[in-house]
């Protein structure tokens, strides 16, 4: 993932000034919080969270339901 330097904020600054994080997200669509000089957290707009990596939450839920149905017996056996 490429990180736009305009979206970077330190953990300390994010902790002390969360409104700045919110403004970054409002302006750029995301904010990357660095901890110990490494990217640690990605803050995104809630509306954008529905589509991550081109897959919608609804699609993920359908796929999960299909897997749960397909392997239902195996999951029940593992739960014992």
C-alpha cells in the first residue's frame, strides 16, 4: 500500500488531537497513524469501509454463509 505523506500522523499527535485525524480523513479519505516510526493504524471514512479491496461487506457475508453451510458438519465436529 502506498502512503501519501499528507495523510500521516503520529500516534502521539493522534492521541492529543483526534480532530486533526478526522480532518485528514475528511480531506484525503484516510489517515495513517504511525507508531514507533511505522504505519500502525488506518483510519477511513465509515462509508468507505463498506468496500475494501473491491469486495463489499454484503459479498463477504454471502461467501461466509456459503462456507458455513458447506462445512457445517466439520465445524460441529471441531466444536466438540
